[in-house]
């Protein structure tokens, strides 16, 4: 563990030599405060992202069709980071945002359980008991009994880093679905953007406070966030779903015949006028042909 941590610190010092020295008018502590504050703001916005979902649940008075797993995992991650920060004396930025995050996720889970069907209530309560109470309690108990001082911080830091990497890797399944379906319906661009910004802010915060367990997982978060946004742009504007292309082709094909596509009544009236004019022209041409034929017979 110590060798890996030393290599990570060397990596952060190399990056710091390119970044921090160029901004010599600010100290590392000041830069850490700035990026920590920005990280708090962006993370708070990310925590609020599910508000429309729970507003819908509250209005419909049912959470059927939604899943509680993402909110339970988010609560576990925030709880572990809060525990990690409380073991140290200089991690106020991490403490503040994770206290807020835990409160918000508890609120989400409470609303979900209140409006969930009975079977989902039981399953969600079991999941919370195992993950958010049992697993968190086990980590706290083992680290308190088996490690002390810096070793305890290191052990909890590795657990937090592993959890963060797992959380950042979760959207890989959504990215795979986008590639398979060629549709970006289930991967909102704004959420990917804010997650990328969040990872960026916390990476720089970890770099300036020289915290390996905060900085390194957010490198993966930044890379995956960029990949998500590039994937969104490619499948939104370059490679489109064949069903979407077919629908657009049909709309383009039909629009010249019925200019009033937004008004069904006017479109039908226009269609009747066109058919009436075509019939009139056909009748006129028939009459002209008959008249010419009769004139020819008379002349003969």
C-alpha cells in the first residue's frame, strides 16, 4: 500500500510542477480551497439531478417503475467519504458536501419507500440494511479495531477509491446500450457534463492537497465523462438510429404534398381541392377530345 501511495504522490507532484508553479500568485492551499468550493457547488447540483424524478413520484403517489439502487449506492459512497474525511483534520470541503449528500439521498430513499409497492418496500429496506448499515458498519468496525492512525486513513482511503471507481464505471453499461441501440435517449448530455465537471474539480482539489485517494479515481471519472459526451455527440448528430432516419424521411416525403401538416383539417381540404382540380382537367380534356372527334366526322 505504501509503495503505491508513494508512486501516486510522485505522480501528483509532477502534475503540480506543471500547474501550481504557473499560478505562483496563488498558494496550493488557496487553489485547494477554490477547487474544493467549486467541487461542492457542482456536486450539490449533481445530487439535485433526481429531483424531477421524485417530483413525478410524489405527484403520481407511486414509485413503481423506478429503482432505489442508485440512491442507496450514492448514500453508501457519500457515507464512506464522510468517514474518510472525519478521520483527518483538514478535509472540511469533503465533510461539508458529503453531509449534504447523505441528507439528500436519505430524503430520496424515504420518498421512494413511502410510495413504493409493498414488495419493493421490503426489498429496498433489506438493501439499505445490508449495504448502508451492514457494510458501512463492518468497514468502520474493522478499521477501528485493526488499524490505527495513518494506517486507518490509508485503509479507508483505498475503500473509498474502489467505491468511487465502481461508481464512475457504472455508466459503461449505458454507453454499451447507446452503441447497441444507436440512441442517446438514456444518456442525458447535461448529466454527463456535470459529472465530468465534478470529477475535474475534485481531481484538482486532490492534487493540491496531495490526496491520492481523492485525485486518482477522479481521473477515471473525467476520462469516462469525456467518452460519454463524445459518444452522445456521435450518436446524436453523426450516426443516428435507423428508425429516426426513416421517420424523418417519411416526414420529408409527405410534407410537399400536404403543406399544412400541422393542421389536419386544412390538409384534408387542400387534398380535396387538388383532387377536384385534377378531375376537372381530366373532364375538360375528355370534352376537348370528344369535340375534336365530332368536328372531324362532320368535316368528313
